[in-house]
C-alpha cells in the first residue's frame, strides 16, 4: 500500500549533519510555514518549535536551513499552517469583484483544506 504524499507538510529524519530542507508545498506567506522537531502530526505534540532567524532561516522560497542539524533519531517537520479563523479577502455590497481577490479567496480555501 502506498502512503499518499501530504500537501501541507514534509518530515525529514535527522542524521546530525543535514541542515538544508525543502519546502515543497505552496504557501501564501512565509509566516505560515512552521518548523518543528519531533512533531506528531496526529496529536500536534512536539518537542521544539524552531523560530525563524534563531532556529532556522530561509535560503530561498522553497528551502530552509536549520541552525543546528537534527540529531539521529529526531524528525524535523516543515509544515504549512494556513489560518482559517479570519477572512483575508473582505467582500462588500456594491463593490466590484476583482479577479485577484477571487483567486486569492479560492486559493486560501484550497490551502486550508489540504492535509
């Protein structure tokens, strides 16, 4: 049985030397990408949440670099967490519907519903 590739996260086994990790999924803002050590996806429990700037940095729009390489036995998780509690595109009666706003609204809906 093949396990499907998740759309919103990737997990990498630590080896004590690798520091560069791909961010192979779409996101709206870098702030919506979180980096964890030993995150259990099913429960949300983790050992460490790395902070941008002190725990990791972006080397490109699709790559991060950890300050310290995860040790053997640790798992580094790069996960998109798109907020769904607030409306990003605000619609008003009588306003013109702009294509860019409609596309953004649809994209947010897609990202918040991907696992």
